[in-house]
C-alpha cells in the first residue's frame, strides 16, 4: 500500500510517502507507523484524519495492497 504523509505528518515522519508491503488492518498500520517513526510522529498522528482510498474507515478495516492511505493533519485557513 502507498502511505502519503501531508504537512506536519510528513515533517514528523521525515518523508512524504512510504510503501508498506504487508497486509494490515488500519489499526495495525497506525500502530506500526507509531513505532517506526517515533514519539513526535505519534503525537502528530493522534490529531490526523486518516483516509483509505479517500474514505474514512474503522480500525478493523483491512487495507488492500493497491490502496492509498492519506495521513492528513488538521489544516488551518478557510
């Protein structure tokens, strides 16, 4: 799957994109990202919206290998 990080999430992860080759649920993916990218990323992730192929899904949702997961911090402005 393709994981895309935006704004503060990209800064905290140290990258804008990452490929994950393991089959995971959304909850498992988020846990893996927290461990892999550390405490600052985990703090940012707690405030982010997560979209899988543009949709909001629950933590048990399985993510297909072809999916795109977006990690979107809150945006300011209007």
